[in-house]
């Protein structure tokens, strides 16, 4: 395992676009998860920081006016810049926090991200006819994949990605300068049926009829936020790094959805993505949607999935064929972030935006979950 010199690092970023591509061939072609050469992101040093003031107002979305062409015209980060962006801050339940510097290494290839910029405009998330579906009934809500969606006490959505871990958007807990109010006592809510007559679920009597759904909450032990988000809000590169990982104080005991490296949009089944979230215009409802990807940059997916604030942090997923195991598998390939106005040939057009899980982001998030880079070789 070796560090990456700056020039080689840029070459590896460009090379990755040609690695693991899968093209349709024959009548029985299946959309297959590509094989990627993954880098390794490892901690190098940790610094203790002072306690934050938790003074930021929770914002359920983040906006930017920098569109696809703006992002595509941004130069790739240098090796040193990539290390800065992937360094991260950890907040603990007692209010203490640390900053961890990382190194990027290559076993058999690697990748990185691009920068972005942004200025807020106005909220807009519904495109023509509202194509969202509210998911009702415990037979749906408590079954995979809908059961992987959880609600953050700050108002956003998250997705279960391991026995104790939840993936969400960074802006749901940090505004780029400090942590939002309520983050020190952050909780994650699991939608469960509320029974009449004191019923407790499948083992209760038939008279225990579900009355409605309610949230059961688990406290968060610690959170990880990349410095690309914290530094980026001040330098207009933040949206590419709008993701965070939460570690729960105890296992949630539900089936979770694995993370995966985001394939190019042309390789997605039907060019389409899916996600479910707790949109704030439908209180208490889990809302599912799917739509086509309209455009993409190295770090972002542009789409017009109908969404409202509250859906931020939802895991964007697709279902593709896993060749090694010979089975279909859903994976989280991005995190729904928010809204962007884009100047398209002098005419304003709006998109909803998801942050793609690139190979470098995969290596970082996987290490946060596993704590061992050897368990993060497959994306």
C-alpha cells in the first residue's frame, strides 16, 4: 500500500471512469454492479477540539445555483486537497469532538471527487404532477427496503447501512460552521406499529389491532462529518460532501442496505433512482419516489424526483445484478441533498440533487462503519 503523488492521483481520478464498465450484450443482459478498483482512506492523526455551541438552526435542505456545467468545469482536486476534504470531524454524545486527518492510499487503483459551488435561491421540489407515493400499512413499512428509512430528530431522513449505522446528509446536523440545535442529543426514529389493547406485535392476540404507526427512538453515540462539508460551505465546494454517518448507541436489529459505488447514470436500470423519506408536507408518512437521472457530474446526480424538506438525507438506491453471488441486490449509491436552480442557456431550470458515493467516499464511509480497510475492498 502506497501514498499517491499528486500527478498520479489526478491520473487515477480520470482512469476510474474507464474501470469496471459494464455494457449490454446479448438478449439476457442484466444491469450488473460494476467492479471498481478502490482506494484506501485511513486515519493519520487525531486532534481534540473544543465543544461546539450547537447554535445553528436546522435546515432541511441545502440549495446551490451551480449546475452541471458549473460542476463539470471545476478542476479535479489535488491529492492534498482530497486529503483535506476527506478528513473528518467526529462529535460524541458527551459534546466532545475530534478532527481526524487522513491519508489516501492505493492497492490497485483509486479515485476522488470534484469541487462545487453554490448560492441559495428559493425552494422548489415538486415537478408538475406529484409522483410521490405514501407508504401505508405495516406490511410495507416494516419490510425491506422501506424499513431501512429512519427519521432524525432534527427533521431529516436517514438510511440504515449497518447494524449500528445510519447514513444521512451532513446539513441535517451541521450547517458548515457549527452543529445544529439538538445534535448533542440526536436521536434516530424507527417507525413501528402502535397497537390497541396493549398488543406488542406478532406474538400478541388477534384482538391487538394496529391503530397507527409511531416512532421508537434510539440515541446517537457519535457522528462523522467530512471536512469537505465543513470547509466547503465557506469556500463554495460543500455540496459534493453533503453526507454524514451516525453511530447508534445500540443495534437496531433491522435489515439494512449496503452502500455501493455509484455507477454512471447510463448503467443504472432504466437510468432511474429510488428513495424514501419523511417529507414534511406529509407528517408521519414515509414517502417513496423514483425518477430518471437528468444529468450527472463526478460527485452529483441531477434529477427531478418530487421531494419536500424532510426527505433530505434519504439514501438513493438502485437494484442491480450481483455477479459474484448470482443474485439481485439493492445498494445505496447516493444521499439526497436538496435543490438547485441551474442557468441552462440563459433559462433557469431547477433540479433536485443527490451526492454520489464515489470510490473515495465509499472507502471513507466504509472505514467509518467497519474500522478496517480490509473489509472495504468491494464497492
